[in-house]
């Protein structure tokens, strides 16, 4: 229904459910692949709406826009696969520092295999396991539609 609402039934469409913490890739209305994700935390949510991928980088380094000491600061972080879908740095990208993905991971939680920043949601990006981000990067391109709800 969302793809019809946005007139995005042809070609590739990434559909992200912020409630389910899932990403689904469709081709011409047919499901191709689905992944569990981690989206933005309460104070830094992922923006719902209709977008398109407009920047792709592999690899890249993310640098915090927040000052050191801020609750949202993070050290320079190597990212292997990054696809920007909304201005101001909202990406689909790998998050090697996380172990858990899926429902509830955008809220504070215990992540036993993760790094220091793994126990909360993202800063608005859509975090994915590295192999899944690699697959998405290889199987989508510039202009791929994104529906986030």
C-alpha cells in the first residue's frame, strides 16, 4: 500500500519499518530480501517519509558533528558501505560495533558482543550487519527509492 501511495511500484524500493526494525528491498513490487536493522534512538530518530539514495561511499569515515563530551559524540568511525538517503547525513550503513539488530535495538539495551556505542539506537542512520550492508550496496544504486515509516 505504501508503494502504491508513493507511486513506487516499478523498479527498486527499500521499505523500512521503524516499528518492526526491518528493511525490505522490493523489485517491481516483489520482495527480494529482508534484514533486521537498528534505527535512530528516541532523541535522534530516523526521518520517516519518501526519499532516494543520492550518495554512495565505500569505504568512508564518519566524523561526529557533536563536540567531544556530548552524549551524541563518537570517535571517527570507519564505515565500509554507506548509502545516504536524506540530507544531513542519514545513511544506510554497516555497523560493525553492534551484535544485535531488530525490534527494541533503537532503545537502550544490553548488547553483549557490541562495542561501547552498541547499547542504544543510531543517530538517525539505518544500521545493518556488515554482510547485509555489502549486499544492499552491491544490489542497489543511485536513485533507489526509500520509504521509511
